[in-house]
C-alpha cells in the first residue's frame, strides 16, 4: 500500500468511501469531495491498495484555530499557507478496518504537518473516538460548537 494525494479521477471512489464510513447526514457529498480535490489535492491523502482506496484523510489549512462547519463546504476558506491543519474526514473502508491503515495515514498527516511547520491539527469526533485520537496526542477540548450532521462532536486539537 502507498500513501498518495487524491487526483480528480478519485472523486467518485472517495465519495463512495465517505458514504461507507459515515452516516448520510455526516458524509461529504460527491460535489464536496470533488471541490476539495480540485481546491486542495495536497490536503487529501489516500492509502492506496493497488488502485483501491483503503483509507483516506482530508481537510484544509487555515489561520483560524478552530474548525467551523462552514469549512466543510466552502473551499474558498482554504489558505495554502495556513498554520492549522483542519481534518474533515478520517475513514477506513470496512474491509480494511483493524489493519492500522487509518493510524498510519493519520500519523503521516501529523508528521507532514510538523515538517511543514504547522501550529497543529484540529478535528472533531464523536465520543467513542476520543481515545483513538488521544493516542496521537490530540487533546479533547470539550463539546464543539459544530452542528454538522445533527450530532454531538468533541473538539480535538494536537498542538505541534
């Protein structure tokens, strides 16, 4: 398996992966995935298993220190020189779960962000994933203001 950046031809498969990893109310649409790949392909990482997406991580960079719901859909908020790496999705396809793909990919993104001199990474997650992200050094800052998908999210921050 290799880690690579997404290309426009990945959009449909990436959107299907998103739907397999998140409930419909939380999953990014095909349009949102296409827009993200078009606007910041270097912020959309894929764990590629011989041409098949095994896992993926995507987000944008900004100088805003907090992840806001509008960032999910408004790609113009991306600042290629932004000091904070926002993480929108961390997903592993069902047949690859438990193999460490998401962990390897997330660690890659953390290392890349550190090497780029970013201040840190921010994401939101559900309660059951707090321990997972804590293993990478993310700190739970409590309940997020996010209303994305109509669920409760925890704001997690990793300061580099």
